């Protein structure tokens, strides 16, 4: 699909349902996918972006020119539109650009029955655990789905809460995140902004895909990737400082440079 002329590729996507086309589009490199999208109608683009999911949609929107990108964001479902604006505010090679914003975060006083009800009626996928946050959405701990299912429905999640393995700073380079030893114990890590507010989670599978996409783009010799590769030397210098700048809370393990 990436090697087809844009007109031919876009014609194929125009003829198939978005639920079928979205996974194919998601497997393409974001710059190539964006070129195909630009040849479709706005309604067709919105259908594909919505079916692809927020994180994948953002990777394509980064390569869409304004004002078309702004119009498309407005046309997305409200939650996806808000999340897209947040993710697009981060550099493409930072963790913040690759997070999954669809995470369940509840206050510690929430009863188990309420938490399970929230999970049953939510739109989130791949739920392994829920995050526990204070009134200002600062991360205080986490509760596994297994613990919820085995606990009394009347107890609060505060009694089941455990410290998170580690937290990641949104501005940390995605390449540095791949080297964390924390992945040996979990497949997802919470991501916080510079004030310690929870903004989403980073999944190990997404890190693998992000680095794979960078490698593929490097092989294409695209101008966009060349700029990213040149910038990687800069990130290499500051990646050792990333651990010191994480906004961590009590009982949360600091991600130190030697863990990378």
C-alpha cells in the first residue's frame, strides 16, 4: 500500500468500510498514511481516524497540514478530539506523543463494586489495572484487575492499592523508554506531566512499534525522518537527565539513569 500511487491507494480505501480500512492504514508508516488520507473526503478521513483509535489517529494527524488538521480534530468524537489536542502538543519522539489516554483513574475512596461497574461500562481496552489518583489527578498508586475481582465489593480500592512500579515523564524520549528495566515486570507504565498529573499510560507494545516505525522511516530516506535522526543525538545527551526530572510521588519508584 505504501508503494502504490496515492490515487490508487486512496481509491481502495474509499471503497471499503472504515472498520476494515483502519487496521490497514494503522500498519502503514504515518507519513504514507497521511498522504493517502489527504486524497479522501473529510467524511471518509474522519471515519478512518475514529475507527483507528486516538493514538494511531494522532500519528497520522501530525503529518496533515493545517487548517485541514484542525478541522479534522473538531470533527472527531469529543473525547478523541480532546485527547488528540493533548498528544499533538508533545514532540513526536517523546513518550507523551505515544501514550494511551484512555485509562481508568479513580479516587482512593471508590468502592470495589463502583470500580468494577466503571470497567464494565467503559470504552477502554486492554485493562490490566486501574490507576488511583487524588482530587487533583496526581497518581498515588494502582490496583490490579485481579485484586478487584477477588475483593469484597464494599471495600475501597485504597485497601487494595499498591505503589506503581515506576512513572514516566511525558517529555522523556521514547528511545530511552525502550531501555527501562521496568518492562521486565509490567507491560504498561503510567505517564505524568511536569506537575505529576496522570495523563495516560505507555504500553511496551507501543514502544516497540514506535521504534520499528522510526527504523522503517529511516530506510525510506524521508526528509521527515532525517530530521528526527539528527535530533536523536540531542536526545541522547539529555536522556541521562530524564530520571532526575520525573515528577514522582511518595511510594513511587524513581526511574534512574542507570535503569535505562
